[in-house]
């Protein structure tokens, strides 16, 4: 029989004293923790509750410390269990919330109406459908299904990863008067691709919250339906940064870079502060379009926002942007200035150098990467093989190709074989081997125009025009279209990208 522990209020609405509100960092938390230990760690349940709440909820990124604290509490009350489950559900490791609940059951602690919503949120984040259904059963068993908080979380779980039919059944009745329930069901249908049903629910909502507006706009934008997204955007009573980001990202996804930049300018005009997501979308637009001048302005704005310290993700995207826009020196400058780097950082700079003909520098950085014990991946080797191809280093290219398989256990993919074809066939005179390799490549895939162009070039280099004609016919028969080229005109060191900027761009 599960016994109920009544010590401590398990309510989510926790009122903190002035002393604990001043505890805003790990250092202060440790000082108070030491004071509690001196005065008998397990003797003051009120202080323990504050310690757990502060470390699990109030201070960011201290959930691991909270778990270490919790492990030394001999008799945690229900408030402490619920707080730990809540903090874990919101952490990068939500499975710990489910683990805590199972421990709670084993110790015969009776849950309340706050316990299950936190566990269900963890199941939703993890997409643990079976476990979520088990927790649903527990909600019914303990009589919490009619509780508004528990019911809305059940709707959210089933709508997002469980059974949509169950979510709809839970929504019937009193839930239709609850904006949170409406939002949960609408969001679930939208995120699972049932946009017409989601839109029907959205239009029927008696009161629309901002979450619902943002979800609908985001879903339209992801599907490329920017007119519908814009119509909703114009109707939103009050926007936040998520609303703006959804529109900017949608325009970038559709290749409408000018509209993305215009949306950003409009965002700044109304006083909405951009965040990292905004900048990532805009940098992507600059990379795709070659808009170096705008990319430089975004880089400067980011340095101001981040106080000069870019995250790894932002640094990687900026390197990629500069490389794709042809400013390899700027890319190297950002690379050298980054305090922390991951494999994507190295991949971006190695690939950028290789594709712009700086083969020796690319290969040197690859060697430096290996000396620093940073493990390369398949993308790294594409850059290295391109560098070897451009530099005419056939022997070295073969060695790196073998290194990829023998030392790093990376199976070559279509791009690696393509690099080898280019290295052996078109540039270095081994025409027969290049032709054979590329013909094998075409057997593996038939939808990449570059493969056909490469094989056509191999035939053309030897004056085998019948072969060129056969390749072009094969392209037509396979329905493959070659992407049209584009030119970048520069005047006075400024890229004139008329399709991205107009005379009013800043």
C-alpha cells in the first residue's frame, strides 16, 4: 500500500523568502549548503526544500547539483520529489524525471496532482509513448484525470506523440473552455502534419494564446506556405521574437532572401530584439545568396549582442557564411578567434579553404586537427579530398581515402567517390579510371546533375563527343536538370545582389 506523506506543500506555486531569492548562482548555493550541513543536514526540512527548489528550478544549469543534494536526503517529502521531477523534466536529460518517479513508487510515496504532469512532460520530450500511456493509467488510477493541470498535460502528450484520438476525447467537455487545452490539441495536430484540422481548431478557439499563433505560423512557414503564414502574422495581436523568427526562417527556407532581410528590418523598427535563432536564419540567407556586406553587418551585430563571445554554433555558421561568400580570410579570422571549437568548426574552415582553392592550408589544418586529437567525420574527409584534388595530390588523396576507412572506420559515401572521380579522371589524366568510377557512381544514384556533368567532361577532355551526347541523352531520359549558374558582380568592393537588396537596404 502506498502511504501518503503529508510533510511539506507539494504545490508548484512556491513562495520563497528574501534570503533564498538572493541565492542566484552556484557559489552562493554552495555556501548555504555548507551552512545547512553544519547545522545538521537532515534536521531542517524547510531549508532542504529551499535547497532543492533553488538548485533544481531557480538557478539555471544546476540540476546535477540538485541530484547530488537529493541523494543525501533521508526522507524527502512530496514537495521535494515533485520539484526534482519538474526540474529533471525541464533539463537536457528528461529521462531522469521518469527514473525519479519509479524511485518514488518503490519508496511508497503517494503522488499528487502535480506529480504526473511533470512526468508526462518528460515522456513527451522523449517521445516515450508506451511510458506515457502507463503514466496516463496512473493518472486515472489515482483519480486525477479531471484535474485541469493533469488533463491538459495528457492532451499535450497524446496530441504530440501519443494517440490523437485519445487527445480529442480528453478535449471534449469542460476542456473546451480552457485555452491551454485548445492550444495543446491545436499544436499537436499542426506538428504532426494535420494542418487543415489544426487550422480548423485554431479558427474555432474562443481565445487564442500566443503559442497557438506561433505554432500555426511556424507550420505554414515550414511547408513553404508563406502567404498563409504572413496573413496570420499580420493578425497576431501581440508578437514575440518566436513569431518574427518563424517568418524569417520561412522566407529563408523558400529562398526569398530579400523578404527575410526586410522582415528583419521591420523587426528592428518595432523594437523587437533579435536572438541567436534570428541571426542564424539571416546568416543562412547570406550564405545562400553570397551577400557578404549584409553578412558582415550581422556578424558585427552578433558581437554586440554576445559581448564579443560567440557560441560554437554561431561561430560555425559565420565561418561558413564568409567561406561561401568568398571571404576566406575573414573565415580564418573567425576560426582563429574562437575559444572553443567542435568538429563542425574544423569542417567549415577545411571545406571553405578547399573549395576556394587553398588546398595546402586546408590539408595543414586537417593535420593540425588530427594532432589535437579531434576526430574527423565523413564531412571532414570530403573537404580533405577536394583539397587534394584541387592541388593535384593524387597520392596523398588516395592515402587520406584509405585513412578514412582504415583508421576512422568511416565508410566512403557518394561524395567521397565523387571526389576520387574528379581527382583521377578530369584533372590528372587517368581518364579510363575516372570514367569507370563515375559510371559506377551513376549506377548508385541517377538524380545528381553534377555526376552527369563530370562524366560528360571526362568524355569531352578526350574528344569523345559521342560519349558526351550519350551522357546528355541519359540526363534527359532520367529527368535530371542541371542547376543554372549565377554570377556575382562586384563594384567598389560591394556585391550587387539586386534580388536580395534594394536601394533602401541598410
